[in-house]
C-alpha cells in the first residue's frame, strides 16, 4: 500500500496538532505494605519515653518429697524480672508547592492527599522493619534519636546448633560462631545487635524443630513462623511437606500446591507467614501473646506551619516493642538459600 501525498497523519504533529493526550485518570499503585507485626500484635499505651514491664519465670521442676508431720520451711519467692525499652519516633515529611496543587492532575484530586497516603504506607513499613529486625534499644540524646529493640534482638540466650540436640531459643543453622543478645533488665538497651557469624547454612527441619522446642519448653505456644522468602522456600522443601493436586471441575485446569502455609510439629500447629521486611537470614518462631506495641503517640497526620509558596505536611508515630516474655518465642539464624 502507498500513502497518498499530503495525507495528514498522527505522526505529523506539525500538521495534525491539537491531539489530546490519552492519559488514564488513575494511578496504579504497587505498594508491598503487608505489615504483620504492626497489624496483628496487641497495642499498649506508653506514658513515657522509657517503657517498662514485668516478666515472671517459674523455677525448674525438681523432686518434691515431704516428710509426714514435718514443719514447713520457706524459700524466698522469686521476684519478676523488670524489662524495658525506649520509644522510637518515626516520621515522614513532604512539601507540595502551591502551584502544583493548583494544576489539573491525572489520577487524584489533591496532590497532598495522594502523597499523604504514600508516606503513611512508607512509615508503616519502616516501623515494621524496626519491630522485626535486629535493631537495639538506645536512649538517644540531644542530637541522636532513641530506638526500640526489635524481636530479633530480644530473642537471645545461648545460641545452639542442630549438632547439640535438645532445644534453644536461639538456633543457628550451622556451627559458625554467632553473636547473641540477652535482653537487658534495667537499662532497656539490648546490647550489641545480633549478627549471623562468618558463614550461613541451609534451614533444616532439625534446626526449626529445635527452635520451636525451645519456645515450647519455656512455656510458649509459637503458633506463628515469620520468615522471608529464603526461609519460606526452605520450609516448603522440608521432607514431609505435601505437594498435591487440588480437586477441581474436570473442565478446569488443576492447581498444584507446593507451598506450606501451616507447619505441624511435635510442639503444635504453626502458621507460616511470608514477611517482606525482616532479615532474610532469620526465621522467627513467635508466640504473639507475648509481644505488644507500646504507643506513646499513635499515627498522626498534620500540616506544619507555612513559610513559603507551598504546604508542609508530616506523618509521625512514637512507640516501642514490648517483649512481654521473650522466652515464649525463638529464632533460627544464619540461614541461607
């Protein structure tokens, strides 16, 4: 085919000027914002920047054989342990020029409202990362912000590996040395942030069961396994996880299920939750009843003082992670793919 001379085409913008843009009046957001800890854990009110609580442990079981008619003797009652953490301020700010707000924009009526939604979601992800990772609690200072300790930092104690057998609240996937953290009782600072050591190892059923046993032995019910993609794939591949076809109508295509959403061990039934923001080398085995978020200031959206040709906004939150009794939970560390 031949295009006739002087045919006006869309490509000839100089001749066919005035074509309106075809811009869909919608913004397709991609927000990976699932925040399990921030959404599901209990909420507690904090009344100071240093939040404290008490935790009680039982004495180890022992032989208890008494003589008939004997007078009672008395042992000192164990006092509850006193734990604490500092509240952390997290915020997002943004500035919208008055000119931009006055324009006709696609996909939103108010630019400030659109950015506010984005910043609030970003803020929640930042908090979720702090709650689940190896951040430590610090007092801060005049020029330094306070921080709260994350789950990974609270779950400490003697780190064992599958070669030792038994149970532990902190299990490493290999025999490599690993820095562990025991929660501070009085200062609220959780010492040095846990690290993975020099080498990593594959997550095994033995290591996972050893950690679950540690929580169960201490009295916990670790019904949630929180893991990144690396740990999730390893759990899916544990021997005994069924890969099966789902019954469907004969005219429809079958679905093959090769992923574990529930892990059943000797220590209970555990929901396996894929988490985006925790460290990929760590698997957390949690009893949610023994964790809470202590909020000094809940989420606030506010407009700041105007100083120029634009509007200033801030979203802010202040709180800390309350590890009511961290021994009810456990972790596997130094995990690779």
